[in-house]
C-alpha cells in the first residue's frame, strides 16, 4: 500500500511511472543492503537514467535539457562532484555563471 502511495507522489513530482517504479526498486535494494550491514549501494539506484534527470532538475536553473547534458558528459550524476569547475563548464548549455553557481551550491 505504501509503495503505491510513493509511486503516486513521485509521479506527481514529475516522474514517469517507469522512472518512479525504478526508483522505488532501487530504494528497496538500498534499504535491504543497509539491514544486511552493507553500505548504501548508490550504483543500484539508477542515477543516470530518468531518475538522474529528475534529480538534477531539482537544482536551480537546471531544466531537462541541461540535466541530460550533464548525464551525457559525466555518465551519471557526479554525486561526489569530484569533477573540477572547468569540467563542469564543458557541459553543453551550462555556461560559466551557471557552472559557478552550481559549483558553489555543491561545495
């Protein structure tokens, strides 16, 4: 029952049904891993597909096109942001001011 409610909420936030279901499955795998004493398996949560685009769009001034460009440039969301500011600036459509603002936000 709770899973159905989560699916509805995620879809209301803009995810497709497939993206929401994929995210929920990743969270369930992560919770299971934590219960078993393993760390959170971020690789099991799809951070490079539809959910990755959805998550990136939560940052100011990042729309669907720029979110897709970031994912194409780095292969997935650079969660640790171990990229440099100069690398971030190379994302098509990013621009210097937007890259600097995002960089400051993530530091």
